[in-house]
């Protein structure tokens, strides 16, 4: 199967501010979504909308403008509706994190829509009724008003994580130290602290276990063990010996 | 312990656009965060910033303005740095979803900071080096440029979910049907389809199992069973009997 994100359309219904349409396009593209549908946008994306879309102008320019939500949902096998409040006769809503995998699973069978309402009024009950899956983003009950672009960002982020394993974050590949290298480091460390007098072999207390507990947490790399042992070597050369 | 979100500060370093500071304040407040620190903002939040903060003006007005990142990190037990790319000498980065619980856990011991860099340049290597935990948001490799306010929204969303169990989404509390009520419904349904001739008892095929498979998926509520049985009753009354 190709990328399920290609089959998930973001539908913005009756959006008032062109800047929010641009921000939504940018949010979509950062997460790999491209299908934007606009139902009766109160404003065409103007200069502000284009500015806020940044380099997602292609998503904005490819947007499908529809006269009704029914038209925007044509051909979909699942339509989800963002809602900030309970709707009496709608199905029980799902949190964003639970809804995203359901939408990705449905995208295996056909187009899926996620519908966002107007900035002030949200979706009408009639619009929610056209969708089978009401979705909510958990928010601060004292202030639940996400900006439209921000809500699109959160949902597209959840959809991306549900659709694609991000693997491990990019990091320099440094070979880890082997168990033997670590053992030699601790022997070296013990010799150094014994020579300096910091460790008294007659009264070792718990010095070495405490130092091990500290260095064990580091996941030392091979080069770092060399670095530390080089440092110990110069300490042992230049320091005074204890008799 | 009180709410860990009260001990997590969002630090914006060298932000260029006041609108983004306002959007960040709004994003924070929707997720229940309130501690905003601004390091050398290139612009004071002006009218645009205040407009985009919407009703999070209190977060914006309570912002602590600092001359350096060191100052903004004072007193923290953990500082995390948002980064969009690999940094050679930094610790291995964590994805947002893995980093959030670490930050929440650290907040039990003291203040925690999450640092966002300038819109164009991000954080400098020197700034990242002041933080122990580099954090990345998984993005579309072909276009990874999240808007600053959108990145703050995603991170505050992850922090909220890591800190607080959202419980179940608000939904009308309708009592579910009992097993007995469901059984009576199926008996009623079988009687109705038998009377109408849709089910031929001599050749039942797999009609009832298929109807059960369909209705079993609904999690029928008590009132809905009554509704369906009322409907069946009128079908049986008005329909013609099969002989």
C-alpha cells in the first residue's frame, strides 16, 4: 500500500481568516499531508494566507474548493469531525490520539476526511452529523480554544505518527564502548584515585560503587573511554604519589 | 504534588515575529502551561502579538524577559532544546513523545525548561549546549519547517498528555442495553423477518448470524433497543403475513 497520508484529506469548512488557511497548509505539509479541501471559505487565501503557508504554497494552490461539506466528503470511507464540545446525538467522541490510528486504518480502504469548522462557531450540528467519528483534542478546560492552524498541526502530527514509524531520531553514529573497555576504564580509574589518595584501600567506603553508578549512566562511547583514560593518565603522571 | 505543568517553562530565544510570541502564549494556555520566558526577543509583543495570543493575554503579560539563555534557565533541573537537525556534539536527540514524560518526571524535582530558537536560524550550537535534552518533532523530511507557534502547540500537547490523564472524552451518558435486552431484540427481529418472509425458516441461510454481526458492532444503548423494537412492532402490524 502507498502512504496512507496521501488518502487523508483535511477539510476546512467556512474558514474566516485566509491566514489560517495558509497556516493549515503549512501544518499539513510539515507532516506529509497534501489534500486540502475548502468548503465555502469566507475568504480566498490572499497575501496573508500565502505568507503563512510559507513553502507549502503547493498545498494551498492544489486546494479543492467545494460548495458544501457533502461535496468535500464525496468518495470517503470515513469522515471525522473535530469538535470542542459534546454533541447530544453524535456518536461518543474519541481523543485525537485514539482517532488517528482509526483514520489511518480506514485510509487503507479509501479516502478519509478530517473536517475542521469555522474559527468562531466550529462545525454546525448538521456538519457533525455528516461525519461518523467526532474527534476531540484534550485541552485546558479553562481555555480550550486552539487556533485553527494549531489544531490542524496537532491532528496532522498524530496522523503522521499513526501512519509512519519515525524510526530513531537522527544522531551521530558513535560506536559504544565494549564491556571490556569499560572494565579497563574502571581499573584505570581505581588506580588513579588510589594513587592520588582519594581512595584509601584500607577504608574504601563505597567510593568505587558510587563512581560506577555515576559513569554507568552515561552509555559511554569508545572514543569517550579513550578520552577519559587519557585524562586519567596525565593526572597520574603529574600528580603526587601518596606513600 | 501539584500540577507538573506549572513547573515547565517555555523559553523562546531571539524570536523575530511578535505574532509568533502571541501564538505561543495561546498554544501554551490551551494546554495548561503558563510560564513564558523570552530571551532577547527581537520584537516586543505588539498589537499583532496580542491579537494572536487571543485570550492568553495573561500568559503574554506575565512573560519573563531575559538577556541571556543562561538567565532563563536559572534554577531549572532539566533544560530541553528543540532542534530540527542533528548536532555533532550534543547528546542523542529524543522524539517529542519520548521527551515529554522525561520532562514531566523531572518537574517533580524542580523547574524544567523547554527552549525554542529563532524562526529562521533555530537555536545556536552554544544554546543547545546549555541544554541536556535535545528534542525533535518527527516531520516530513521534504519539508520539516514547523511554524514556531505550531511547534509550541505540539510540544505543549505532548506535555499535557504526559502530565495529566485526560480521562474519557465528554459524551452523553446513555445506559447500555443489557444482554437480556439484546437477546429479546434478536428474537423480535427474527420473528419480524420470518413473518415478512425475508427469512425462510426452511432455508435460513446465514441471515440471522449476518444481522447479529451487524447489530453487535453498535454497542446498542437501552433506549435504542426500545426504538428498534418499536419499529419492528409497527412493521409486523402493518406488513402482510406470509402463509
